[in-house]
C-alpha cells in the first residue's frame, strides 16, 4: 500500500477512534495486507446495536469516498463489561443492583 494512502487511512481511523472512545469503545488497525485493512473493534462498540450503522455505513462509506481502492474488514474483541457513570450508580436503588 502506498505510504500516503496508509497515513491517510490511519488519520481517519484515529479521528474516528476519538469519537468511539467517548462511547466506551476503541478501534485500532490490527493488520494491513495489500489494500485490505483489518480493524479491531473493542469495548462497548463490539456489542453495540449501532455497530452496522457506525462502521459499515459511516466509516466504510467515508473511507471508500477518500480511498476507493482500500477495503476495510472488521474483527470484534468482545468483552461484556458494563460501565455506569457515578450519576447512574447513585440513581439505581441498591435493591435492584444487589450491591
């Protein structure tokens, strides 16, 4: 892969990753083979019901627009970790959580 294209793809992934991390997920480039780039999706994003929209519709479409010759593949690293904010923890009655 051309170094200019590779750097452009990395920049887009890093920008997209910034948004993803605010939602408790992460996205990293796990492998580059020719024109195929495999992205590793982890955290909350791996189990999110909006995965298809976020990654297949938004990210893939944007990447195709900028770099038509690049093919994105996704792998999910799934861990069912539920994080709640301090606000949410204080709002849930102790009886319901078993805490």
